[in-house]
C-alpha cells in the first residue's frame, strides 16, 4: 500500500480511532496467556466481587471467575471466529460471484437463484438452525456463519465482474488466448478487490455479533470462553451484578464499532472519488 492510501485513511479520524481500538483487541487476543496466565474458567476470588476489587479489576461472576480474564481470553475467540468465517465466506462468495459475472447467461441465472435460496431465510435464524443441528463447536460455528454470510459477497463480486468483463484489458487477455481461470483471478479480480475488501472488513464485525448472539443463546462452544457466553450467563443476575454483562457488552460494542470505522476508512482510501463526493 502506498503513501496516498495511508494519507487518505488517516484523514478519516474515526478510522484511525477504530484502528487503534482494533490494535488493542488484537494485542489482548495474541497475548491473553501472558496477561492472564490462568484459565478464565478457574475460580480466582469470591463470587460477586464488584469492579475495582483487589482480586478482580472488573469484578467476578457467580462462580468467582475474573471478568477481566474472560474478556481478554474471549477476544481471541471472537477474532478467530470473525476472521475465519469471513475468509470462508470470501472464498465461497467471490468464487461463485466471479463465475456468474464473467460467464453470464444460464450459469449466472443458476448461481443467482442458488444465492437467493440462502437469502430467503434470515441470517440469524439460519445460523441458529445450523448450529443447533450440528455440535456447537468452533468449527461448526465458523461454517454456519460463513454459510449465511457469503451471498452478499457473491452479488458484489458478480456486479464488479459484469462491469469489468467488457473492458479493454479483459478483451486483450481473451485475444491472447489466456484461460478463463487466468482471466478471472489474474486480470479481473485484482481490479475489483477494493469494494470486496471493504465489505469483508464490515463482515468481520457482523460475524462477531452473530457468534456473540449464538453464545448468548447457549449455542456457543462450551469449551471456550466468549463474550456472548459471559453476557448470557449474567442475564439472570443482571440486577445484583450489572458488571457481569456490562463489560463484555462494552467489549463487543467497541470491537464492532472499531471494525465499522476501519471499514469506512478503507472505503475512503480505496475509493477517494466517492469519499470526496460524500463530503461535498
């Protein structure tokens, strides 16, 4: 990425703030074992310790587990699921959208009807059904979120490929005898990455919200600590111990907000003409 990109990104102050917040979340996720070496499931103090207690900075839960330790270790789970499910959704959506947009005709119709089949069911409902059918593990949650997330990416990629397939550089590649795969992945795809990258950054935030919602309903992986699980476990004692749901909720809010701000900054940096029109 060149200097112009970073200059355009830095002009969006919200994006810079979002990037700083995400850097803090990533550091917590990477160094969770150093920040809190003990397991977040272990009892560290007496139950219902309020925030700013000597043994628990953010308080403790009903079993005496440290809320701060749960938040730090939960960051790893949220980022892992968010990034992995988005990567899988990108692989499926961009591939199908690229094939549909490049070929058109019956292939395009077939792929778009298949895409619409998934879009007829609300994302969260479909994710709940998929996780409920299979064992609620990290892998199955990632697959469920990816399955409900790829259709918008497929439509976006299809639109970009339909707009670019008639351009001169594509016609020149066809004339020189390059194969379909080469034209799709080496000629058209690199020129259509900007909106896809922006959409992917926003999709990570959506995936984190979906995972938190599933964990809140008890459909998360029971072997890992997550922010959604912490909020779900606190809903019965929210009046007696408000901090148990408040701090994990703040962690989700800040992470999702940061990802949206970064996505907006990426949009400004990769599409400077659109950004100038929006500010005009």
